[in-house]
């Protein structure tokens, strides 16, 4: 099958080409993001392969359908960037990678927590300048701290497992708690207000659906402990950025670690080092010494990219055979990141 691969980076091409030796699809690699303006680049293809910041709204999908595109192959687990209802209406099939490496995201989450707590990023820069002072680098023991995990799918459960080894007390909030491992780890499921009020560190691992949009907002921040650490490696729009900035200014939020950002589509995965960034909210976040941001790299391991490439190409082959075990249906919501 001829597939137009949008938002292609060198690493995407490397891993997809390696995996494609088994599947033998015709892959057309395209650097631009998929938008209503770029969808015509898929002309002549039977499918498109898209990533997290590609814009698969009704307008883009209509443009793709007009070219005969029948398959949207996402190389991600989340699909909040796709108008699934419109795709179904147009007779298009959407498939995803439901699980690639939950360990990659979970381990990156722990990395953010440790780096923020012990100011490792600041210490690194300081030592390179010959400054060996410890002022401003004071951290705290994770042992004995209460960690609130919002969303206990595969990634949230692995985060709980790792933090259990640190000796943390674990509380969680999930509308559908079903993790047997969390039960074995003695994770206490509580209401969201209770989690917000008791957790020293809050880590987000839930999907972005209408019910979770801006889950972290002025109201929920007000319920948190003063000086709380907030971590988001899930989806950017779980957080109301303006409210978080106010929380940082007031001291309510003592630490903020982000691997995702609600307006990241215009920033992440690109090099703007010689450009003036026009996003004032993002630039404001960068002014805080207690904020650490990575550019949606939590998934970025060799193991994850191998798995993403193989599953994506297998999904395309499955579609050709008339079977789609990883199809996204209009009536369901994502269960993990």
C-alpha cells in the first residue's frame, strides 16, 4: 500500500524503513505537518501515517477523503487530534499504536521528578561555569512522600511501581480503576479532591477527552498543597497554562515538570533556536527557575520507536487483509497515553 508519512523526522524514516523490510509498503516521507493546507501532498496514496501534532480535523479529513484516502494510521496511542466522528462519517478507518513502551514514558516521568527535586539541570549548568556553591539546590527525600497519580493505565501503574521502590505513599484517582498491580502495590484510590489535598507530587497519566480537558485549572490548583510538584507527561491540554502560571507565581505550585504543552503543535519537534518564539505563555513558563520542560520526548527510546514502527506497519497490513484489531471506534475513548 502507498502511504504518505507526515511529520517525518530522520529517526521516523530510519525506524519505519527498517521495519518495512518485512511489510514492503510504499512509504512516501513528508516533512510537513498534516493540516488542511498540506493534505493534498497525500495525492496518489491510499493511506496517511500521522503523528501527535498532525491536524486531523473535519477539514483535513474531508480533503484526504476527496483523494480516496481510506486509512489513517497513527504512530501514537492517543488520538485526541483526530475527529473520529467525521472519519467514520467519511468511511475512513483510524488505527493506532495502543502500546509501544509504557516504560519509556514512566521512566521519563521519574526523571523529571528527580531532576526538579534535586535541581540536577541547574547544578549541571552551574558546575560547567565553575560554580560549586550548593545554595539554591536543596531538595527533599522522596521516601515517605505522598504521590498522587491521576490515571492508572499502563504508564500510571508503572510510575506507581517505580515510586513504590522509593518508599513513597501512593494515592490514585481513576474513573475506572482496574489495575491489579496497583492493588498489589497498595495504591489507595481516592476522590480527586482528596488526592489534590494530600499529594506532595501529582503526576498526570490520563487521556485527553472532554472530561479531562483543563483538569488542572484554577479551582483544582486551589485544592492542592502549597509547594506541590506537578508533572505532566500525558497530554498538554490536561493543564490550563494560565492557571498554572498563576499557581507558580503564588507559590502554590512549587515545581512544574512538563513533557507536553497544550499549544505544542506550533513548537515541538522543530528547531527555533534562532527564532523569536511568539508564544507568550510558553515563554513565561521558561522564566521560572522551578519549571522544567522537555519537548515531548518521553516516548523517545530505541525500544519505543521500534515498537511504534512495527505496529504502525502491521496495522496497515491488517487493514489490507480486512482486519483492524487496533481500530479506533467513534464510541470509545483512549485508555492510556
